[in-house]
């Protein structure tokens, strides 16, 4: 008699609200002691090929509930499962020192045998990818979104400082009293460099990292503009043979106005991206216009869309960042073309996390949950906004509880969404998204939510 094996598919059953805590739950919120159940969640298929396959590129797979461990001295050890961490906590052999990510510290002396762990860093100007792996599995991975408003904040600060100093008429004039030290970087670039190092330091406090590999890439901006450039053309440049910039722009545009498309008349050069907006005198940022068309365009009588030049800001920033990061700390480095080749062999899609996994030397390791990190200002001295959205004054009082802080209320952990009513009340949200309002005297801060936050 022929028998047929039935393949179990997805079930539409739901988890009851009174279900007890299961340490190996695939739902992150159920792995916390204070949450006993999760509503509106469907159980997954029993097919082993779908739930237990360990393909390197499957980011939806969930590796175990990892708990990071530190010894008595605060040095990182190999992480453990949550079941083991719960036993240690109940027996009084460990204490909780951090909740995001969940980290415990042992209160007794134990063996400190570790495995080789490699950390891969996909350096970037806007997003940093990171991945730490052993021979068998990936222990941590994710992406860090960098702040992009550092330059704007510095300009705004300079404006307010200048306004205050102009009112101090009795102050003696000062000039030529500042100098830049050797190796000085612009504040926005220095901030990106510091953030890369901060991320590496944060991970090395969680895991006993043995090796750190950073992807580097030396960008050739001239090659990016002209793929056929070679030899002596690097020294000659675009303006070779021309007396000045204006002559080159007029000749390139054939003495033709780029708005009315007519030749002759009085010609001027126009910045596509204005100098006040960060535009430069690069030939790609200049076009030829008639004097009348130029005036009418700036007065708003003529509307025209120019093709904006390619920006190489990120490339120049990364040339400075990775050089300082690798040379100063003697990190091992690899190159982008090697990462791309290895990623294509494993048929992984292009992403910062996958690149970091390849940089670390990943191949057939079991992947883990992706952590999304964001950088938050530690001291946000924001200007008070009135109901119309204007900034009338600087906030002088720093409230005890701020956004993203973890607070305890009624023996449960909540996330602060901010305070109101002159700092006397705070809005809280739990892991399920429910919000409540409580008096600030009834809650206790357990962790400040600034810096690099998950």
C-alpha cells in the first residue's frame, strides 16, 4: 500500500494570552522575564527545511536567544543561551547589567575559555555594517545609521555664538589666536571617524574579539568623472590649455546660453549649486548664461532645471576615515572588490550587513538577527518650539528623563517617549506599543537612551 507523507504548512492558530514563558521563543519580546505572552502571532511551519536550514544568506533565520556575558572583572566572555542565563540569575551567580543588548555579569569565578571571533566592519559615510562570527555561527550583526546633520548643527551654533558675541561691545577683538593641530580633520569627518571607533569599542565590550577586519577603498575621483583618463592626463586636468576658468566654461558650452540656447551677447558663468549652499567653482558646477537670463533666473522670472554635478563628498570623506581608522589601530583590512567577489559566490544580496559578514570571513555560519542601531545626541540642547514652529529661546533646563530612556514602573521596563507638562509627566511605551502617562516621581531611570541605541 502506497503511503503519502503530508507536508505541514503554515497554521492559522494563535498563541493564547495565558501561555507561559518559553525560553527559546522566536519572538524577542517573549524572551524577557516581564512579558509572559504575545498576542496576534501565528505559529510557524513544522517543515524542517524551512525552519532549520542554515543557508548563509537567509536573514529571516533566528539564531537562538543570545545573552552576552562578562566575568567578575567586566571582561567579555562567550555568550550563552537564555535558558542558561536564567539559571545563573535565579541562583544568584549573575546580575543583569544591560538590557539592550541583554548582558549579564557573573558574580563567581568560572572558566574563561573563548573561541576565535572575527569582527567585520563595512565602513561607510552614511551607514556602517558590522558582523562578528565564529567558525559555526554569527553572534552579532547589524547596521548603524550615522548622523548627517553635524555640519548644519555647527553652522547653527556658530550663528548663535556670533549673535551673542556681537552684543558684547566691550570685549577686546581677538584674531589669529587659534591653530589647527597636525592631523586635524573637519568636525563632520572627525565625528564619522569617532563613531566607527565607538562602534568597534562597543562590540569588543560584548564579545572577546580576536581579530578586526575593515573594508577599505581608495576612491579615484578623477577616474569617477572620466573613466578613460590615464597617464599625463591626471596632471593636466580638464582645463589644460585654457587661461582661466571662464574661458574653459564658455568654450565647453560653445558660447551658448544654457537657458535660451542662443549664442552671442554678454555671457556670464552661473553656479548650479550656489556657493551659499555648498557649491564650488568646479567646472561641473558652472554653466554659461546670458547676462539677462542670469538676472531673470535669480529674480524668479525664469525657471530652469540644470543637471546637478555628481557629488564626491562621501568618497573624499571615506578616504580620510578608513585611512585613519586602519593605520592608527593596526586593524586588518580588505578591499571592496574582494568582498564583492566573495558575496556573489555565496549569492548574497548587496547590503551593509552581508558585506560585513563577508569581510569577517563568513561562509556557512548560521546567521543571526539584524540589529538596527541609530546614533542619538547625548546632550540635545534643542531650541524650544512654540505652537507655530518657531524657535524663540534656548531650553535652559535639562529634564531628568528624555526620549528613548529606559525606565522602571511597577516592576516593568518601559521606554520613555518624552516628558510634558513642564517635565512633571512622562509618556511611556511598552514592547507591545501600548502607551501610558505617569507622573515623573513614580518612575525610575534604569538606562539613559543616548549614544548608540538599538
